[in-house]
DNA sequence: CGACTTTGTATATTGCTTAAACAAAGTTTT
DNA sequence: AAAACTTTGTTTAAGCAATATACAAAGTCG
């Protein structure tokens, strides 16, 4: 059944509009909301009153007068509830407890020895349980759990395939919702990272953003028109297996010359030269001390990153590309060759308004994004398209 | 200013919903519309009455009874107005006059000798003028003109760059609207083709579709969630310059190893073997007569098409890919090697629900899509997102 | 201190969807 | 063939949300 229009819908649209307007601005008066949204002052007053009853909006007292009566400032009550954001990596589980605006209240992490579902799930439950216990008393309590995982996820929160964990068809959302009776959002780690950067990193006021996470492989999250784009079955963005060398090295996926063979940590194993180390943090250490092989390896990876980015730029024409993931820590040595390659190979019109940046959230992007995704799910977002 | 909700909006949403419901089904009664949309019978009656006044819906007389009063069947009045769809190619200008449902009423085409704006524009105006003259008498007359052009187009209908025409920053929409005082929609040829296939070709009931137009270059139109996706400045889909060979042949775009060097008509010039002809229709003739060189050339192009398609599949995860453009006429020789390459190189999960097909609209896809785009612009489409 | 501004609320009006009753036009049962 | 049931589409009254307008409250400024 399609969505039809009635008065309840009108109210929902306007209430949602007001809530998110307040959320995105530190302090606003009713009068300014009326100006900004185009809604009548009376409408704003009514809906704000309801939002106050819902405890989602608070009155912060009088503000500065601009030549008349002092405005009563409103602000979003980020502490109306809490959410948990979690990232599952190959060797590590990290999580945060944060408020509805993504402010971190508490953190937790633990190393993973084994990858079988039972062990990982037990560890996840323990960690979530501990964070829930730490949650401050709020009107709504913990209202959502978001998890970023290194694999393909469908629209029902099923992890279809996670090669690095050797997982297949794991009904993760269902499993967690059964344990905690709280709405759970499962997403690909790159998608979560993209959502994090969009809202808290470089991506503010950006409509089309591409987040590329480089680590043990390459994944990417695609934001289109301010929203996460997922393909027909929810697992687009597997750009690591994009072919950049038609007759290149055979890949485990069945293809040849995949991008991530040249531009992720996988390149270490195929390096033409002798490397002093095979783990990114160690290699960064060597590069920092001037090791030529390490520097050259990063520079080469940077160049290949640039080649793949060019393909994405020509397909998506994004406004901003953010490079994240473990490899992004080697920015110093990756960036020159990467930017050079992109500058040389991109169509002139695409270059005009494109910025390529490294993540400001660092390795926390996915975790923060997952949590915020759960928060947005709780708040809802109804709007009109013309 | 953002879109707010009020009663006028509710009416607009519901009227639009009813109109498009009727448009997509050959015949419907008010009662069935009420069931299908979830709107109250009274609401449907009122809005249908308005649509009848607007001449967009007609009553077709009584239908079959299903055990009670006979229903009064309604249908969309495709002849409430006409639109013109046009495709500008390097050597040819083609256009159609069609009704609001994309049914062709009249066709026209002419060869282009020169590419300077004045000449082309004059020819376009003549052709449009002739089609307008041929338009039958309808309540609204000719309500829109849609044009597909071989180049990048921004959101204001400006042709930013069309290398094959040597055009730059041509305000095409403005120029045509000034001449005819009818709304004009300008789009990239591949985007128009994608829209045509979505609505009249293979793409019915498909949400994520990729249309790849192979000819003198490669362009692609991306349909996401049933809608044409355009990048931040309106010219995404330039996938022809995607790099599939890191150290490949230098391209005029500044990069190396671009897809279209290997998988479009450009491959003829770089062919490793002696070709009996250098124009696609001729080469198809030779292949049909069993010429080995021609057959091998097409097979090679097919393989490279497959490589590039794999990249697009991994990035977009579409449900359907449609191959169109002049080269698609060589389907017989392209398809085997192309399908084989895709089957070999695609991630298993992507393969599950993917279909790769050749265009059913043939070379008319862009023209039909451009016209229909203009028709949809006239009818409007207001809806809600949750 | 009086005139003007700005903020936020109260009131009457408008207009849309809806539920329920109803009229019209069939079919099926007895 | 008449009565009973079905289906279709319209009419009517009710409910409700946004809006314009008026107004009260609380400030600034000369």
C-alpha cells in the first residue's frame, strides 16, 4: 500500500521538520524556526509544545533581544535517550555509548581471538550489556543499537557474506534484537563510516559523498542526495573488486586485477620489493624513520588508490571523497601520489568542485556512524519529494 | 525554504498518486483505485472529478460487473497533450512527437553536416517547428520538449561539454524555451536512454537499472530507486573514462586505459588486426557474412564490455543492465564473450538477481526517454518519503 | 516615558480526508 | 419474478491541522 496524504501525515512532516531543524542548530527561538521553515508561528508553537511533552526539545531560557521581546531559546534534548554504536573488525570489537547527537559518553573495546559466530556474539552481548549498564538515566533509555560489520549486509540485517570472518547468512539483527529488545541496525562498515563522516566529519552540507575505507580490503559507502545508497539487495559499494588491470593478478573473487590487490594491505603480500614489515602500524613506523622501501610501498599504494578513485569520480561525480580505514593513518606518504594521479586522470569538469580528504574521525568513523544511524532510526524522518 | 505540510500538499500528493495509478493501468474503476491506494472512496471520487475537469482522466463507460453494480471504468487521457522527444547525435538529429504515454505519433530525422551551434540549433528549431505543426488538436497542446545530447549537461539544461560536437557551455534549454515558450528538458543521451528503457523497455518494475550506451564512446545512465541519478552537478555516469588498464593506452581525457578505448567504436582505430571496415553497420555486415576479423573484433569488444560492466555491477549492484546504442546492434557477436566475462568475474552475491539484456527500444531509447521525461515533467509527481 | 519591535499565544476560518449513511445498478437465490 | 444480497459511487456531517489575524507580553530606543 502506498503512502497517502492526510492530516496526520501533514503533522508528521512538520513535526519532523521542526525537530530536525532544532537538532541541527544549537539554539533557536520559535520565531526563527517559523522563519526558517516557512511554517506559521502558531503551528511552530503547537508542535514545539508536543516535542517538549515528548521530551525531545527543551527550553533553555531567554536569549539576546534584537530590539524587542527576548526570544525563548529551544534546543534539542540529545539526552532524551542513548544509543550504542559498534564496529566489528577482524581482530577487534569496538563500541561506544552516545547520546542522540552522537556525543560519546562511554567507550569499550576488546580483542577477538576467534571468529566463530558463538564467540563473537557472546562478546558483542557482553560489551553491549556493559554499555547499557553504564547508560545514564534518560526518559527513553537506550533506544537503538547500530553495528558496522566487514561484509555484505542485506536489508533485513542479515550478514550475507563476510569473507574475513568466514561468516555466511548470519541473522545478526534478529539475534541481537532477541537478546535486548531494542531496535538494531546492521550495516556494512563502509556504509556506517560514510554516514559518520557525513554527519560529524567533513561531510556537513554535502549531498553526494563517497567514503572509501582502506584496510585489509577496500570498501566504500555511497551517500546520494544526503542518504546512504544501497543497491537492489542492500550491498552496493563493493568497489574493492573493481578491475583496474584487465589482465592483472588473479583475485580470490574469481576476477583479475582487482583494485584492493593494489591499493589495500593486500598489496604488502605482492610487493615487488622487500618490505621491513607487513602490518600497517609497523610499516608506518618504518616510513616515519625514513625507510625507503616502506615509503615507496605507500607511495605506490597511493597511486593505485588514485586510479580507483578516478573511476569512482567518473561514475558518481561526488562532491567529497573521504579516505578512511586503517590505511588512512599513512596519509603522509599516500596523499602526494594519490592526489597527483587523480589530478592527472580526472575529467576537467569533475575536478571543479571535488575535494578529496582524509577522515577526521579516523578509525572511529564506522562506530560513530552506526550509532548515529540507530539514533536517526529512533527519531524518524518524514518528508516530501516533488 | 523547505517543503512544509498543509492541506494543499495533501491534496497534491493524493491527486498525483491517483493520476499515476490510473496512468500505469489501462482501466480502473474508482472503487479499485480506492482499494489500491488506501484512499477513501469519497476522496477518490472528488479527486477523479478534478482530474476529469483537468481533462487528464476520461470515463470509458461501464465495465464487467463482479456481482453488483457495474463499475465505471476510467483511463488516463494520454491525448490531453503532446510532447516532443529528440536525440542529438554526432551525425544525425532524430525526433518524435508522442502523446503523454510515450506513444509515437510522428517521426522526423535529418543528417547533420556541421556541428556549429548555429547550424544545429537552426535544424533543431525547424524540426521541432514541423512536429509542432503536425501535432493534433489537444486540450493542452504541446506541453514539453525533451532533448538527449551526447555530452555533460548540468541541472539548468546547459550543455557543459560535448567533445564530439565541440560544444562548450551551451545554454540549450534557455535557447529552445525562448523560441517556443514550452518547458524544455535537456539531458545526457545515456540518461534519456535509461529513462526510456525504465518506462518502455525491459525496466518495468525495476528499481535499480543501469543503461550502458555504446557507440562512438560509452555513456551510462543510472536509475536508483526508480529515479534518474545525477551527480552533484548533474553529470554523473561518464563511465566511458573509467580506467580498466592502469598503464593502458593514453586517452584524450588525460588518463590511460579508459574503458571506451577498448569497448566502443574507438577500438576500431586501435585494433590489433586488419579490419575490413571501420563503421559499425559495415562491420556488422562483414561479420554476418562470416568475416573472421570482424567477428573477432566484436568478440574482443564484448569481453572488454564485460570487464567494465563488472566494475559497475560491483559498485551499483543493479537489478538490470541494458546495453544500448549503435554497438548494441552487434549483439549476436558481442554477447557470448561479454556474458562469459561477467559470469567469470562477478562476485557470487551480485550474480543472484542480475540480468544483463540488450535494448529492446534499440536506437530509439534516448529519443523516447527524452520525450517521456518531458511528459512526466508536465504531469508532476509529488510524494512522501519516510 | 512613550513609540516602536519582536516574540509567542489565542481565536475564527478554511479546506481536506474520512466514516457512515445512502442511492443506484447490478447479480443471485428462492 | 420478486426478494435478498453485492458492488459502486455520492452525499453528509465530523474531525482536525494549518493559517491569517488579532492580541498580549516583554523587550529596545530616542
